[in-house]
C-alpha cells in the first residue's frame, strides 16, 4: 500500500519504522507532473532498495521572479496513480509552509559547478535546488537518491554538495529518457503547442549532428557549436540561451574535443525554455 | 576504552556499530585546547547519551586571514587525557585534508543571525562554522550536539541551521563556565600574560554592572552600554569591538530593556580577542 504523507513529522515516523525493519531506502525527489523520465528513476530505486520514497514538491526557491513557478504543471492525482503502479511505498507531498517554515534563513551554496550555463541564465536557481535537496535528504535519510541526466548540471551540483557535506547518501544519475522522435522528456513539454512541439526537435537534432561531426573526425568545438546553432535556429522562433561544449566535470569550455565532452543547450521555443545534453565521445588521437 | 579516530571512514564504521547496538549518540564538536567549559558539555552528553563522541579540529575556514589560526593552541595529548577521564567513547581528530577534501566547494550560509556582532567583526566566520558543523553532524549523525553559551551567536546560528535544514539532531546549549574570579573560560585565555589576564576581568565586571543597573531599574540600553564601556576602558589597552544590547533571538539592537536582553561584548586585551555575554532579565512593567 502506497502511503500519502503531507508533514515532515509523519514522514520521519514512517522512515523510522522502515529503518527499524532494516530496509534500505531509495529516494526520488520530483516536482511532480511526472513522465517516463521520472518513472525510470523510480524503477531504478525500486530495483535497488527495500523502500522507495518519492517527493512531489514544486520548490519555489529554485524559480526566478520571471520564471514559471505559478504555472508549473501540477497533476497530483495522476502522479500518485503512476507511482502506485511502480510500487512506491511513500509519496511525500508537503505544502510550501511545511518545507519552508517561518524564519527560514539558511542556504546551501555550491561554487564553480553552479556558476556557468543554468547558473548564469537562472541566478539563484542552484542555491534553491541545493537547499531543498539537502532538506529533503535530511528528512528522508535515504541510502541512495536518484536524479536524471537531463538536468546534467543539477546532478553535478548535487554530487558536489553530497561529497562536500559528507552526506551518507549515494547520488545516482540515470540516463535521459526521450520520446520516440528524440525529444527529451520534460514536464515543461506540455506547455508546447503541437507545432512548437515539432519545432522543439531541433534540440535533439543539433545533438545528433554534434555526435556525427565528432564521429567524422571534427574536433573544433567552435565549428561544432556553430553547426548546432544553425540547426536550432532553423526553427523560426528558437531563442538560444546557450549552446556549450564543456568539460563534463568542471563545465569549463573546451576548445578541442579530445575526450568525453558535454554538449549542453538551453533554448526557448514559443516561450517554453527547454534544456538537453549529451556526452560527445571524442577520442584522444596521436 | 576511548577510541582515537583520524579518518571519516573509521568514524562512520564506529558510528554504525553504535547505531546497530541501539545506543544514542551525543556529540561535542571542539577545536581542542580543552578547558572546563568544554568538559561541561562532555559531561552533559555523558549524562544523556549512550555513546559520547568529541571532535577536535581547528577549522581553518572559520578564521579570517589576519586571525590566529596558525597560533591557535593545540594540546592534543592533554585533551585526550581529559576526555578519557570524562568517559568519552570516541575522539575524532581528523587532519585538514580529511575534512576538506580536494575540490571542496560547498558552503552553508545562515542569514540574519550571522550578520551582526561576530559576523560583522569576522567576515566569513559563521560560514566556516556552519559548514564544518554541518559536515561533522553528517559524519556523526548524533541524537544531540552540545554547544556553549559563551559563543552565544554561534549557538543561535547553529540552531537556525539545524531547524532550516531539517537536521535530525537536537542542539543543546549549556551555560558559560567561568574562572573563580568571573573570567569566562576560553582556549584563548592562555594567550594572556598574567597582567593582561587580570585586566581581562573588565569584561565580566561590565556584565555584572549591566545586571546591577537593570536590577536597580535602569531600562535605557544606551545608558547601560555607556557604563559598560567605561568599565572596559578602565583597562588601559582594552580595544572594544562591540558592546551590544540586543534581542536574544533576533540579535537586533534594543532601546529599552523590557524583557530578556542579551548583553554581548568582544574586546581585545593585549592583542587577544575575548568575547563574553549574559542575559539581562529586564521585566516588563506597567
């Protein structure tokens, strides 16, 4: 039986019972509006842990003032059904006041990993993410927590935080789940009109092209990025936030593709901001 | 038998054993150079918990560039003996590299509670304190952690952090322990020459005076602070960092003593920076 939990006190009680039974705990933090990407994380947790806990909380502190917090999709009843079908044990869906109590005044700041790319486009975003994830990890105290590779930089920031703060939780990162035509699954995809949904394929196409170019021997990052931009800009209303070829660990820009390189992009299509990424497998030559 | 532990891995192993036994864990984080103030915390932990863990780590990140990190007293052998006599189970004394591993880049920032007083005099101090305490709490995962009231603001910052980050640890704050003549115990007292040690009594005397004034009915904070300053400045080389009468929760300055008020001071005597404080029990009238 899946338990629906709304308060931190109830959650802690439930977790204590599981711990006393000696079961391991797998945790998947989400903002709801669940899709196959989330469910792949839940299944990974289900396969590895005795008890699976999923949180559904649209975290206000990771949204900027001009971002989509208020219109972010909320589909709680459907989410709960999907999770029950995956054999989730506890769904934690607290109110905003339950998570950020009166006087909340503590923030977690991750340094270099949080600065470029999303950090530059969304000031304060990773501060909000790191803080809420740390809070949730402290509430659930899981053995493992599961994050999606689609939010590549987020996973990097959380890994950094977990290592630096000596958290006893393993951070697992699972592959991107895509629609049959290649679009990366995202709760925000549902904002797109059918025509924009079609144009949004340019993100995936640009990553495919980058891969092809590298396979063909192209090693110059500027050339590859320029070709990717051409593909993206073939969609009439596409506005690029960034197209970046960077080191997968440091996120520092790469000039020559001489080893695994992260191709990451953020593009607005019809006012919906989409992100995607892949690792280009450049091999060292010579 | 008291166990001396140098690595996080060893510590986690030891803690796991204690947890499996079902024992509660009390934790006292220190920077060593132990005195009766520290030992009172250890005894409180000993009285309440099945297993007592004490850390000894002079945390570099809470010292400013012109502060006394390198000359901070280190008396490890003596500390270990004192702790053994108190029945401590584990002493954790890691190296700097063991605590701050390569690439450390995550910091905990507490807001308003960390801004005035020590926060103003020692920029970055509470960031270092909050970060190391959170790391240590994550390593030890204690039921209760013990802090001294002498570092009043530090205890407030840590309480705030523990509440905001949903730590499962109770934060306990124990009274100041004083020398027979009133000087608050501090590892830094040993910096003082015998003559300066005598002059340092002006801190305590100014707090006694403040208490007397309030008992006599004085309610004007500026008057009281001015009288305290007179007492302190009667020591020829005393340099005042602050003499503050503030709300004990918000640390905001108080104009009239209309309820419990924190009198807090930081004074340099002979280049040694000392702090002290007490709660003035002003009672509401009318």
